C-alpha cells in the first residue's frame, strides 16, 4: 500500500513544531507558497501575528522563519514546489494535489491538527520519524486509499 501522508496531533502550546517536522528535510530545494499564516510569536514581549513575511518563500526564508524558539500555530497552509514548476493550480482537495506538480502540503487547523502530504516517500518517512522523535501526541500514516475527498485548505 502506497503511503502519501500523515495525520499528526500536537499539544496546544507555543513550540517550534514546523522546525521539528521539517528537521533534516532539504527545504532549499523547494519554493514555498504560504496560503494561511495564522501564527503568533513574541518579539520584545509583544505578540506578533504572521510568521511568514509574504506569500512565496525560498527554502532559506522558510527555514529562517520556522527556526524561532517558539510560536503558536492556529492555522497554517504551506505548499511546496520544485523551482521552475509551472502551471500551478489552486489545490483545494487531495485529488488536486495528486494531479498537480506540488510536492508537499502541510496544513494545521485548530492549533493541534496537522496534515502532511508528500509525493516523495523518503521525505514522508523522515517527517514521520521526526514526529516520533519529538514525541508528538499522535502520528498516523495515510495511504492513498485513506484520503480521497479530503480538503487540503486550512480554514
């Protein structure tokens, strides 16, 4: 059975979950589209909203953002493409993802629920192991048969 994604559950708290999830993944080989960025973080004692500065980031820019010590994710929607990918379509469903040239999708909803989809099984396995190593509350592999009809937009 081909695995295509992960359902992940994390604690409802400030943390650097994105850094932990993507640890050891070559983020630089992707261009990252940010479709939702409802992330809180502190600067000089004040709370700021929006961890990412714009809608499209290089891997280096993404890495710099997620490397903060701590932030609070409410809604996040990240989609990664290989540089030079053309004919991008809006990805709203799992079927859109499969037909597209999008390589990775990460969605966080309601702070604790994270869905991760990836077309490269070695990256998927690395993320799974990162989640295990970080002692996340729940980590479950998803097969292609598990996910038809899933919505891939953070609301």
